[in-house]
C-alpha cells in the first residue's frame, strides 16, 4: 500500500498474492526481455524466467544491469542459461571478467558517464539485438534511472494490502527533484483487482 517493494534488509517474498505473481509471469512472457538491477539478483537470486502454463514458445531474454559484474557465476540466473539467453549489461572493460561466466552469460559493454550502465545505451543495444519490448522488473534504483532517462512508457504495479513503512525499499528510488513541475506525470489507465491486490496501470504523459 505504501509503495515499498522490500523490507530494509532486502526481504521481498512475498508481498503480493499468488494470482499477482502468476500475472507477473505472463507479463514476462509478453516482452522480449526482462531487466533487473544487480541489487535484485544479489538479494533474491531470481531465475526471471516466464513460468506460465503452458510455458511460452520463447523465453524473454534475461538482462541484468550490472556495472562491475557483481552477478555471482553460481547464481541461478547464470546457471539457467539452458532455459534462455542471459545478458549482463556492464560498464567495466575487459574480457577477463566476462570469462568468469564462460558461455553461460553474454556480457555487453554499455557504460555511461558515471561509471554505471547507461539506460539509453542499453536500450539502443537491445534494439540492435531485435529486443523491442523490455519489462523493467526492478528494483527501485534501476527503475528510477529508467524513469529519469524518460525511457518508461507504461508503469504497472501491484498494490497489496500490506504496509512496510518508510524504512522499506521504495518502488522508485531517488529522482533528485527540486521542482514539482519537473516531476514526471502519468495518466491512470486502469485498476484491476487481482485476488487481494490491485494492478494499477499508468501511461506516460507527454507534452
Ligand atoms: N517487490 C518486487 O516486485 C520487487 C521487484 C524487484 C526487486 N525487488 C527488491 O528490490 C531490492 C533491490 O532493489 P535495489 O533498488 O536495491 O536494487 P536494483 O535496482 O535491483 O539494483 C541496483 C543496482 O543496479 C546497478 N545498476 C547498473 N546500472 C544502473 C543504473 N543505470 N541505475 C541504477 N542502478 C544501476 C547498480 O549496481 P552497480 O553499480 O554495481 O551496477 C545498482 O546498485 C531487493 O530487495 C529486491 O528483493 C522487489
């Protein structure tokens, strides 16, 4: 209810109900790629596959924004490359670090000015690879970067009847705004009840 996606210690399982989680798998299946920040990989060790019934004909490409390649080679993600493509979008140079992942994950260099993965360059690389729809699943820091860069056209989030409090991790991390006029505004498109949760959909308002 209060826009938090995890406790302050990173625990996020489970906030929403099983129907919402099943819907997330459908959302993954409907996109060419699923993207998370490395913070989510380190906290949750997720697979990020679309586990729908029946399974989708093709799994989305699973991408981690991971500037200095902190994704553990022993993670479930890296070790499930047999289920579909795994990409680590990095800002570091050098093939030596990518050797850690042998053939299990591709490493793309998409560095920005701040030594981090550059959202725009990552999108451009995706386009070159034929990846045209990207489901940014979190966490809050990565989501904030994409919102800030103006690269998000739809927000869909599940609001569960639970309070986590201000010490929890926010769905959208700091945007560094000082003027209300600069706050990105969204159009509320729908609110759908899913079990005990509500799935809210917003589209970006462009001027
Ligand atoms: N409830 C939910 O639906 C849900 C969904 C997803 C995640 N989560 C929770 O969210 C938490 C993780 O969220 P988080 O905000 O701490 O981490 P995050 O957004 O998953 O990852 C942040 C990290 O991504 C890397 N990164 C690379 N390029 C970036 C860029 N341009 N902008 C921002 N980050 C970039 C940075 O590490 P480097 O500098 O090392 O690259 C950064 O620290 C976990 O507890 C997870 O359980 C919850």
